[in-house]
């Protein structure tokens, strides 16, 4: 029997974090999923939600007293794909500039896009997405081999309408499966 691929999802602080619970519905039958969260992500969706959905401990701290080496190193060694969703302007800036100061940014720095796929699925206000700093950070990351699932246009939580919505969970799942070589997995629902 083939081993199920191991996906780690880095959840960042955005109202769109609730969509990651929906995304899990598409991933669960085909992959083992673990979640790491930034401190601000825990203000939108509690770690207990992802623990209940995945059955795996949720990483919310750089310091896990039950592990002999840092958990972000273990996860980086074990994962087959790293998905950062929702990816905020903050995490894109950290990744582009090598800042690692919480579980998700440290996990990004512990993983190499030349070894395993790393995908960013951004979600933010239209101005933040179009800000020259964000545009430059995204280009730096693309040039380094990171993958992106660009945000959709539509109504945003801030009351605006424009580009910045997290791509729909089905779209994200299809890209994840494609990068894992699981093109035959049907994503419906």
C-alpha cells in the first residue's frame, strides 16, 4: 500500500482561516494533514478545531516540551507539501526576507522549495495585495521557486469588493493534488 502524502498547512491570521476547515474535507481522504498556526491565526480559528479535524497535534508554539528537537524541523523533514493558507501580507514579507519568529515562518524557513512544493494561497485586503511591497515580495518568492494560488475577486471581510479573497477550497485542493502528482483525485462538492 502506498503511503499517504503528508501535508502541513500553515494557517495565518485572517478571517479566511475558517476556509481551511472546509479545505480539510477535500484533503482528508487522500493525505495526512497537520496544521501549524501563527499566534494571530488562533484569534480567528482555535487550534482545537484543527486538532479535531486532523487528529494531529496543532503547532502553535516554537517550544514544544514533548519533542527532543524543534517540531518545525520534524515537520519540515516529514512533509511532502507545505501549504500556507491563508497567506497574509505579513507572512509573505517574512518569507521573502528570511524572518522566522513564530511556528509558520520558522516552518517556511526550515523547508526548501527545491526539495518539496511550498504553496502560498494569499488572502488580504485589495490594497494590501496590490501594495508595491507585497507585489515585490510575491515576485521574490516566485523567483525562488515557491508556488502561488492567486486570490479571487469578490466581497472581502473588510467591506471592500476586489481582489484579495482566499481562493475557494476546491481550487486549493486541486493545486495541492496536482503538485503531489495526484491529478486523478476528483475534487467535488
